[in-house]
């Protein structure tokens, strides 16, 4: 299995991700992962991570949002994801 089930998997309508706890400013979704910017300016990601696409320093899947600490000192205002499948 490439993706661990999350609390919102399979939902057909927008569903709050309770673990985020703050308002989402921007979101970008890949085929198997998601990244968000919270109103605090922090970047969080979750999902399949086999190629390290979450930016959290490892390649294990993450089923709950985890802060991308390498971006903590940056002024991030928008997230855009691309994969080789998108090009």
C-alpha cells in the first residue's frame, strides 16, 4: 500500500482536517500527497512520501499532517506541486 488512510480519505465534500487546528491559506494536492500553508505561515504536508516529496527529511508515508520544518524561516505565500506525471 502506498498511502495510509487518513481521516478525510474517501470524503466527497470538503472536510476539515482536525489535526491542522488553524485556518488554511493555500493548499496543493498531488496524486498521493497534500501540502498546505496555515495562517501562521507554516507549511504542513501529508500522504505518500516514497520519494521524499513531503520535504520532511525521510521517505516514510505520513498519514497525519506534519510540519515541513525546513520551510519554517521562509516567507511562504503559495504552494505549487508538480510531478513528472504532471509535465
